[in-house]
């Protein structure tokens, strides 16, 4: 009788090992944020402490993960994403590239604060050298809240990263049952769980019952097709953002242009228009040191080259429909290759 129990146990164990071996291998890199946050009380959803809980506790809160993937967690960083930096981006891209190059994982999930998630996502969209899925997720409510969104968001992000259908779509952002592309997504509300939106270009799909449902793809070059190779880059060029508004004083533009930055993103009014009072500071800068990219604070629509401003004459780059914070990232990467405004314009037309 005992022999039968032992045989049955061994068969079950082998079946479990075989199933685990067949499940997609997902590496979860935790970087902090509200998803790892705790409030002083259960109902505290503002002013709580971000980036506290370790990756083990994020994963153990979702035992259902064992049914969909062989998940391995790694504490990569532990920051509120307001303190995310290009130095961390470079290390994160290197870690992901290493994981894929050594066939350590079939997909990567990054848990991240929501404040700058879109920036990390777009950076990785240009820096990861693989078409395998990379999915960022986070939470708007700390883990201690009665309806914390983190656990479901982790489950969905792992499900998306584990699906073959998620490959070659660029880096994805998955929260609130929605899948958005890194290039278009932005945090649109300070507080609510449905904060991530892709503006007029729209989301890529949904995740339901552990399965992604995709409806479209990004047209722009990304990941393994990207020309940016940062393997030996230790620091990115410095690019700052200058905000446009009625009656802006020239002092900020002048001091930024003279500050030694490599590039300036102008978050212009309307179609990237520049107030005449600060135009001289920027045109001077375009002809000498910092490269100037015109973007728009409007949130939707492309900035037209030689439209509201004469880009050919002033040496500017038109920033397409990238938000100022994403135009900054693309300019940082473009500047690792060239300082020519016309070559940088080609890069903005491509990514
Ligand atoms: N301040 C937090 C962060 O970005 C907000 C969040 O994660 O939702 O890290």
C-alpha cells in the first residue's frame, strides 16, 4: 500500500516539475513605487510611503502566478519613481538585455512607480535588444489599501509577458486591465487607478482571464530594430525641458541655453510655437551648442516641421507627437549618435 502512495507521489511530483518547466519563464524586476508602498492606515491613499515592500512580498501576494508562469523575482532598485534616473535606466536596460541574451527568461515584468513609468517604458522601448515581451506595471493604491490594485496588475502583467502574442510590440505598460504601448502612454490623472491613457492614438489591447487581447500594433521602430546600442554607454547626454506659456520671460531660456546642456526640448504652445520673446535665445542655441527640439504641451497631434516656426532656418528639430518628456528621451539617445539637426530629425521621424 505504502509503495502505491510513493509511486503516486512521484508521478504527481514529476507532473508538477514538467508543468513548471513548460511554463513561460518570467523575470520580475522590482524597482519600487506605490505597488511596493504601505500606508499608515488602510484608507491612506495619498501621503503613504512608496517603495517599501520587497519583491518577495509583491509576488507572494499573488499565488495564482504559479499557474501561468515560472516567476523569479529580483529586487533591482527600491525608489519612488520621482527619483528615477538615467543611470538606473542604463543599468535596467543592461540587466534586461543580459537576461534575454543568456536565455534566462521568456519575458520580463518591471514593477515601477507610476509617476515616471512612461519615461522608463519609452527608454526601454529604444534600448532593449529583443522582441521578447517587456511589460511595466505598478499601482495607484498602496498594498495596504482595501482595494489595492497592485496584485491584479502584477498578475495581468505576468500574463501579458508570458503570452507569445505580446512579442514584437515594443515595451508595454499594463495596469487596470489595459495594455498600452510605451511610445504613446502617459499618466493622465494624479490619483485614480485608470490613470494610464494613450491619448488619441489609443491603447493596444486589454488583458482578461490571464490572456492578452490585442487590437493593433505600433508602427514606429523599437527594441531589437532600434539603432541605439548603449552597451558601452555609462552616462546619457544632458537634455532639459523648457515650458512654453503666454508672456514667458526670456531669462529661463537664456540661462538654459548657456548652461552647457546638450539639448533642449521646448514644450511649446499650440503646434510647438515659440513665444517671440524667447525665440532669440533658442535660435542662438540651435546654431551653437544645444540641439533644440520643438514639442507641444497640447498632448495630442504632431508638431509640423516648418509649420509655426521655420525649422530649416533656425536649425530646430520638430518633435512629432512625442510628449516633451518622451522627446527628451529620444533626443538623449539621438545625441549618443549625432549632433546634426537633420539627422536627429530623421530619428524623430522614425521612432
Ligand atoms: N510616487 C509614486 C511613484 O511613482 C506613485 C506611484 O507609484 O503610483 O513611485
